[in-house]
């Protein structure tokens, strides 16, 4: 029998998917999406750009949209 018990700690994470749009750029869409998500999520760890698309009207770019997968630690 061991004199001290070894404890194992586990972290549980959750991944959500959000969509964000900007009239300026893909970077702006990413930043604003993460900023908005941080209003309701704590312990965000990472974000992946899953998809991006340019919105077009009459042959002109009208917006930039990204789909993000955000990982946060469940606490």
C-alpha cells in the first residue's frame, strides 16, 4: 500500500460553434465573434476557424463571415 495517495485531476472542456460577420475583414469577424462569445463564456482556451466565406452583392464584397469552434473549460 502506498504511503501517499496520488490524485489524478481531469479537465472537462466543451466546444461550441458560432458564426460571426463583419463588413471590414475576416480578422474583424474573428475578433468580434470571440469578444461577443466572451460575454457569456468563461475559461475560453482556443478557437478554430472552421469555415469562412465572402458575401457578395452586385459583384461587390459586402461582408466577411466566419464559422468558429470555441473551446472552453467547464468548471
